[in-house]
């Protein structure tokens, strides 16, 4: 079995981790429960894994960590958008 398949499954699950939270925020129009520090750590972690994947030429790490960066950045944007609307 190609090890990249395991990488895609593991990375895909990590990237998908944020999707339910994004959906909940959009539905409820509230991001109060989101920790900005957690999001920043998540973005930094994903960026570093992405960089590692690029250096090692692992397509699964590149694709899935790119998705994780987008998902986590979406949470940050939603957090700031809904905080603005509230104030």
C-alpha cells in the first residue's frame, strides 16, 4: 500500500476537523466560543507541516495542510467578522 494514502486519510481528517465548527458558527452567527490563540497555533502548525511536506515532496502533506490552513484561517475570519457585528 502506498504510504501517501495513509497521509491523505490522516491529513484529510485533520483538515475536516474544523468543518463542523465553521458550519456551526455560520448557522448561529456567533463565534464567541472560538479561541483565537488556538486558531493561531493551528495555522502555525499547519504552515510548518505544509513547509515540511514541500521540502520532503509529500503531496499528501502539501494538499491536506493547505486545506487545514484555509479552514483555520476561515475560523479566524469568522471570529473577527462576528465580533465586529456584535460590537
